[in-house]
């Protein structure tokens, strides 16, 4: 436990320590029901994986052979050296063969062996420092890769468990044998790594198979000192504070966070129960392998006082989610009459863009593009024409179709809080954002994917204008929901190919992703404002 933690952490919240395992009944009554962490020393030392997966004893070759050459996994690649954060902007998702990652680990193990030999041969501390520096500078981008939460078993996505074969080498810890496990996951890092401070919405048993993990935990009541990311953001369960070097000018309350922290070091064979809602930061040594078990708790029916801060965030999350559903534009069939059909057919056949970012030239489509357009159903062609026309006809309104958050102190807030409108064909006011959202919503995921690929191939400047300049909060929300609906329908390789083609249109793919995420978060914030207004009677203004 951290120095000072004993003073602030109540005795009832301190980590329990056990040597070996305990009965399911004792775990349920003494640990789980109280929502407190517990360490079980040597609880899984009998697993076959303890010896079979050991990197220093042939474990890398064993796992590579057992899993096979065709298994594909999705790794996290951090933008910040060895620190892995849940925010989409801080890392990339990299699809690669499991065997390729293991091969890189074998290479790294050889480097560590050379470093160890050189270190023993060195006669001075300075010589050892030079050896370490030489080794560290020779490391490559693979050291920023982390196999995080790779499913071995999943109730919801059994067909996506690429490492299912490894389940033969582990067993569910005896003290949770009666739980309905929702997922079992594989975690492995090549070089030392850190998972940023966060909490999970499930109970968790973390088991170390090789290497070592240092885990710092905070009870949910310490939430106010850890500054959780905005609840409307993409990483709402993560802390915004740097634990080692907090900026107290920005996060003044963070000066108290260590007083509430507890630290535990997990070695091979140890297991740690991390209760739902407890913040934790995990540091892993080189070539650490771990397995975790998640299951859904009954926490909301067994409320305890020290969980109030977490309950608030979960309840707000639920209310905001419902409000976001309610705010979505009503799904429209967007039926087209004969005159509209004719106009849209003409539009889809005659609108081929030049490379000019702001103008489009209407010329005849070449044969290749006619072939691509021919892959769409008639209804898809009609919607494609309607979408292209909407973008081209309303470029002059770009930047005027955004929502201004309610509660603004601006003198013109009475009018600026209303969505801007543009005239449609019947001279009736219509929000561009709602129109786009209705278009996206009216399509099945596969149909939308085809249309987006056609636009990316045939009308790239239109897609660029759509995403960077016209995509409003509601449309971004519907679009990303459709992206989520697409994922179970495709393999990881197919998903990777789609997003590669989609983002290849943009000179700066990161700017396109930011445009989508920023608009999506604006939508969620609007829902958050509504929830606070309806349930708390408060109004907030989003900071720039």
C-alpha cells in the first residue's frame, strides 16, 4: 500500500490478502458483496500455462505452435511510448497475425539476453548504463504494441475468439467457479507497458501467467481526485490525471489522490480481484502474460455507500444513452417519386469530381466508375444521388449547420441555440444534420458501407466535404452506430480494408477521424445537457 494510504483508506476498503484460494461462499460473502479488492497469492500456480507459456522456457514457441499461423489479433499501438490509454486518439488498432507478435517477442527476448550478458561483463555502473541505453535505442515500434483484451472466451462474440485454443491451458479460479463468466481475455506486452488509470463496468479477476504486474487501486469514492474524463467522451472510464506528475494548476484536487491509493505487486501464479468501479493503473514488466475473467455483478442491487461516485457516473451514462436514442431523428424511408428518381439518376451518372477541393465538374463517368456504380441496388443509387446533391448544393451553407450548446451566455443565444436550416426542394426548412442522419439511418449497415465505398472511389472530394465540413452531431452519431453494426458482419481483415479505403480519401486521416469523433461527442454532450436540465435542473457550458 502507498505511504499515506493507510491514513485515508478506510479499513473496510483495504485490499484483502490470501495465500492460495478460498471457497466460493467466502468470496461471495466477504469480498464480492463488499466490493473490495483481494489478492490470492499462488491461486493459479497450478495452471498448465504457468510452465507452458513461460517466455524464458520455450513458452513463445509453444504458444505460436498451439495457436497456429492463421490466427489474427487486434493489438493496440500507443502514440505515447509504453503508455496505453483508452482514448481512440491516443492509440491505433493494428491487425496482425498472432505469430508475428510472438516472433517479435522472441527477438526482444534475445536482446534482453544480450543485455544481461553485456551487463555481467561490464566492470562499472557506467558501462551497464551504456549497455542499457544501447539496447533501448535499438528497440522498434513493436514495443508500442500491446495485446490487450484478446478474447479467449466470450459469451457475446464466441466466433471472434481467435485465441480460444489457449483455454485448454487455464482453469477458472475455484472461488469464482459458480459465476457466469462473460469473457476470458489474453493480455501480453513485449516491452514494459502501462495501462492508464481507469475503471471497468464488470468484476475482474486478473491472473499473472508470466512476468510481473504492479497495480495501483483507488476506491470509487476517490473519483473526485482522479478527474475522470468527460462522461460524454470516448474514454469516460479513464482518468485525465498523470499519476507521476499531475499538473496541480489544472487538477488541483489530484494532490490527494495518493492518500487514497493502494499498491499491490502480482507475481507469477497470483490473482487479483478488481471490483467493478475501482480505478486501477497497471504497470507490466517485459514479456508479461496475463489472463483475466470478467463477469457481470449485482452491484446496482447491492448498493454500498463508498460506491456513490461510481453510481452517479453509471446512472448518468444510462440516462445520457437513453437521451441520445431519443434525440435521434426519426428513421425515414426517404422515398423518391418519379421526378426525384430521374434527377437522382442524372446526378449519380453525371457528377464526377475534379481534384479541386471546393468545386465539382459534371462530366461523363468512365467505364470503371460505371461498373462500380452498377454494384449498387436501384435504391442505393437513388440515395447516392440524393446525398451527392445535398453536399454539392449546400456547400455555401457549410459551417452554418451546427448546433450551439444550450445554456450559452452569448447575447444571441435565443436564436443561436436553434439548429440552422437550409431550404429543401419544397422551400420548407430542413436541418442538414437531420437530413444526413435520416439518410444514414434509413440504410442497413451493408448498404451504407457500399455507398461509402462508391463515394470514396468515384467522388472522393464529396466524401471529404461531407465528413470535414457538413457532418453534424446527429449524423456523426448515426454514422458511428452504423460502423459498430458493421463490425460483427466482417472479419478483422475486411474491417481493416474498409477503413483503409474510407480514410485514404483524406490528406490527413487523423483530421477526418477527429471530425467524426468531435461531432459525435458534441451530440453526446447535447444529451448530457438535456439530462442535467431534466434530472438535476442544471445547465453546463462545454469548455473549448
